[in-house]
């Protein structure tokens, strides 16, 4: 079996930085880690940053120029460097991957990011 495990969340003041990591626990090759979403209670989960195909990336307009997604293919790990954080970035951040041959979407357990003004 395999699952996504996020780390790196926490609390920071506005203008600060955090780096999130998402790795595969278990059979590393079972999940293709693709990117990050976030969710605020009462709202839908929204895209933050993702690898769409190859090295092509897609970012939410609200994070362009502040967040950077990267990956280490050897470790099947995806990172999200978040700079110039704003209070509106406060959310639970979820790692997303594609599972197995079917490519069904799977999620990590989420990591809380809190940005105070």
C-alpha cells in the first residue's frame, strides 16, 4: 500500500515563508505525486499549484509570483515553497496524487497553514 504524507505546515506571520513537502509512504511507485490544493472550512478545495504534464506547472492566480512548486523525482516528493504569505493563505493544504494504473485521485491527510497579520 501507499499513501501521501505532507509535512511543513505551521503558523507564521504575514510576509513569512513556509515550505511544504509531500512524499509517498509505503510503495513509492504506486502514487504519482502531482501537486497541492487548499481548503478553508465551508469552502471548496481549490488548486494551489500542480504539475500538469512533464515539467509544466499551473498556479492559482492568487499565489503566482509567491509560491513555487518543485519536485524530486528520485524521491517522488513534491514541494511547495510559499513566500510572502498573506492571512488569506490560511487553510489546510492537501497534497494530491494519482494512484496506480487507474490514475485515480488520492489525497494526503492535510497540513494546516496559518498566517497571522
